[in-house]
């Protein structure tokens, strides 16, 4: 029997500055009823230990993002896509 190697997904590295910009654009997207800014697409992002406390992530895409030890206190994840 031949064992297949498990494919490991590569996590997308994101700097604190990039995350800040993504969150700012996402907030603008929400505030303008999706007319300006951009919905946060953080799929496959390495967000380990990220401080997302109080972040408005309504409707954001976080599919397969690594949120291990991330601070999510007070974050709004209503409608966020969180599948693995």
C-alpha cells in the first residue's frame, strides 16, 4: 500500500501594516454599503497571535486562516466566512 503525502497548505504571511490596511479598507467597504473600499479577503492568512480585538470583520473571508492565539475579543464576525 502506497501512502500519499498530505499536502500542506502554505499560509499567506501578512505583516501588521498589511493587516491594518486590509482592515481599514474593509471598514470603508462596510461604512459605504460596499460602494468603496474592499471586502477583507484573509483566506489562508497566517494570523497567529494577531490582535483583531474590536475589529469589524462582518462578511470578511477568513477561510483556512490560522487564527491560533489571535485576540478576537469584541471582534464582529457576523457573516464572516470561516470554513477550514
